C-alpha cells in the first residue's frame, strides 16, 4: 500500500514512517518544512515532499497515486489554531473525496462525555476536524488518543516537566480527573490496522490498560526519573492561571501548553464498546512499562527519544554542566525559554 503521511516530521509521524516501512508499505512523507530524509534516517522507499495542508493545489497533487492518507497535522502552537486546522481539514477532505484514496486515518483526541459547549477549545477543534475528515470518504477513521506516552510526545513532555521540576508541587483540585494514557507503540499499531481496507471506520478511542488521575500520572513520571516529589492540594487555582504558570515554567510552545492545560479539567477516558483492541502482536503496553521506556536514555523503541524530536523536549546540556542549586537552575531554564520565545 502506498501511504501519504501528512505531518510526517512531527512526533507521531517520525515514528509512524519507519513503522509503516517495516510492514512493507511505500510512504510519501509530507511536511510543511523542506523535506530532509537524512535527518530522520528514511530510506529510498520514502518519497519526502513539502506540502502545506492549507494549499488546495499542493494537497490535490500529493494525494495522486496513493491508497491511504494519514492525517497528523495540528496548529496548537498558534493562537489561531482553530481556524487554521478547520481550513486544513476542509482542504484535505475535499482532495481525498475527489481522488482514488481508499482509507483516511486521523489521529484525533479523546472527547470527554460532557456537553459540547463545555469542551476546551483544543478538544472542540479536534472534534470539528474529525467530523470534517470523517465526511470525506466511507473509509475514514478517527483514532482518538489522550496522553500519548513516549519521549518527545508533547502532552507527555509537558506533564513530565511539571512533575519533575519542583520538589514541592501544588496540584489544583480540578486536576484530580481520570486519564487513560496510551503508549506510542500502541498508537502506531492501531494506525497500521486502521489502514487496512477492512479496518474500522468512524470514531474509535485509543487508550492503554491503566486509568489513573493526573496526579498519579505525575507521580509515575517522577518515580520513573528516580525523583521524590511532594504534591499538595491547591483548592483555588483557576484553569487560565494554571495554564499561564505552566507555560512559563515549561519549555513547550506557549499556546500549546495553555491549550492542553485547559483540557485537563475533564475525564479523558475511552468509551465502553468504542475502544480499539489489538488483533495481533500482544496486549496493550501498561503505563509502568511505557513510562520506563520513555524515561530510559537511548531506548531504541518508539517510546525512546529521537534526534529529530523538537529541541524543547531535550535537556539543556550546557546548563546541566553548570553546578547550580536547583532553584537557580530552574530560574536559568525559565530565562532561556523566555528569551527564545521573545526572539521567535
């Protein structure tokens, strides 16, 4: 099968491309930046192209001759992500609908079981994109994942940074919600199965075998790093204020952090009877093992870090070499991050 991966250089895409190659697929790896196959170690079975998903002509050209399209694009690092993601989804859906593409796979997000007007802007946008893409062809599927566990995963890295940065950590009461994280290796398996002509259609939830609260997930992160952290309840902590504070003390893009933090006020668990189960290659990976892999230096599997992962997910080597007290080190990291943001 010839598969077009839109967003191939992102976190999931950079792991999905070699996964598809191992299973004998030909891959067209598309990204908005100039293609650089050597950076990702792709071989000659990968055709790397530049494709802006808001450019109708470029997308129409990209889908020619492919059997399936995987959509991994989002614009969370921008303040106008809702409008841009809607436009991109409309362009791709239109191109796919008028092509010979048989399967369209979108990696969406878990949707809390609450009235739609209570959803965060991030989740509401994912749901809107999902509906647009599912309407493109009969062979469309949206795989809804929550927190994806793996070094370099945006949601995981933000939680890991929060969980390990300070010895004493205030935890808002509204963060005591349930979450069902899933290992990135299981996300790749689900996407591979979804590409099959007899694969699932519609919206399917992706989750691991463990359901925990966000404080439990933070503890799992600090435990995997071998760090002892004390978490205390913070009864009065508005979501907006927590999002702003988190954006200031972590190195992830500002708008990405604030958008994701807003989503933590709801349970993010899979729907009964609407959840993917693997058909081969063993059971789902548990949280403890996924966390161990993601926290192990130089782990070679999908949960391990890759040189192509965003620079903000990696430790600042020069800063680590300087023998600073913990508080000074945290302040120095914050200063470096804010300077980078201003220069951007």
